[in-house]
C-alpha cells in the first residue's frame, strides 16, 4: 500500500505541470497597462485581450494604471499572485530605461517580474516642423542644429520615454546640443511640434504617420537597420552613417514574480497566437509595428542588453527623473 501511494504521489508530481498548464485561465484575466488609454501599450494590450478572450473563452480585461512613468501599475503587478490571472503589457521604459535614472526604483524588472515575451517593436522617426526647421534632409538638419541662434529643442512623451532617450542619443552621436521638452504623452508632444513650439521630435512610426502623410511634419530618419515599408523614401540609421542610432520602441508581456515555467509557456502560446492572428497582425503592421513574440529566455537576454545600453545613454546625458 505504501509503495502504491508513493508511486501515485510521484505520478501526480510529474503530471502537475501539465495540470497547472491546462487550468489556465481558470477565471478572468487582467492585463495591466501602466499607462493611459490610447497609448501603444494599451492598443496592443487590448488587441491581445480581445483575441485571447475569444480563443480561451474566459474574460480578459485591460486595466489602465498610469502614473510615475509606469511605476504605479508595475508595482500592482509585482504584488499580484503568480497564477497568470494578472499580467502586464508595457513598453521598454518600464522594462529597461527606468532602471538608469531611478536608482531607488521600487522594483527590479529583471527579478521582480516574470518575463514572458517581447511582443512587438517599431522604430522611431525623426520628424521636423518644416516651418521652423526648413531643411530637406538629415545632413541639413544637423548643420541647422549646429548653427548659432537656432532653437534646438525636441518634444517627448515624458522623461525616460523612448522618444526622450532616442533624442538624447541623437545629440550624443551627432555632437549637437538640444533641449529636451517633456510632455505627458505622445499626443501632447506631437501637438507641440505641430504648433511650432519645438522644431523636432522622435516619435513612434505608427503614431506620427498621419502627420507625415498630410505634410505637416517632414520625416528625415527612421531609427531602424533597414528602410521601412511605410516610409520607403526615408533613410534608415545605418545608411545615414549613424548605426548607434538603431533604436526600436518595443513592448513586452510579463507577470508577477514566481510564475511557473509551464504556466509561462501556456501564456506565451496564447499570446503568440493572438499576435499572429491575421486580423491582429494586419492591424499592428498598419500601425507600424513588427510582431516579435520572442521566447522568454530570448527576451531576458535582450532586456539585459537594453538595460545596459540605456544606462550608458542616461549617464552620458545626465538624465534625471522629474
């Protein structure tokens, strides 16, 4: 009897990962987005939630928890149970950039979060208001920035955001001196550019495409290693002689610390299916996003590289939180 009981217990132990995997989701799932509705993280998070709800027949809801550059929402996820019913979709500022300017960050994104996947990426675009900076190409713009008396200021969606740190990196690699003007999101940053309050900005490709198409801003550079199909006439960073400026604004899906490997694999499988569903894929590509859907271990290595990279940029640019 003792042998049979021990054997049964052993079999249950072997089967438990599979059983845990099959059990998810047992109830509704919340995807926390630590930024306001309408942000890239929110748009993609809602696309994930919609498809996963249909595929898994359980409620999936996006909860926006903005504030403190993503810290408030992230802390909520860090404190949640690691059962897969609370997840987070957030940009690289949360996963990588915040570490550098905030030495007292109340969580460690490599230790206090479970990394599931890098979901998508998109390059940034250097855009100018041609009424303020009357230049036709990147070389002219750099010369314009270096000319005494010109207003070398750029808008961003906030301190430590991808568009902020890309602007800081641009100044570093081109030897130009520009003033950072932060706003509370990409919309206000773009509005400041359109109003002529700043001459240039680095914005996500998809978000700035409408203004490029109608001629209100001029695209001078895409921060990618190849030309982008949405802007085939605009040079990319490598061909412009600025390989250090290959920058992608990326998003990632994760959860609380301590999620079991079989559960991570199950969530990864469901999220990958959602991202690669034809309707979702078409929408994301139209917004300028490339689906990545990396494996957890690949994402972990990439995150470490990004943290190190942006620490160097933040240190050299003396970037401090608000």
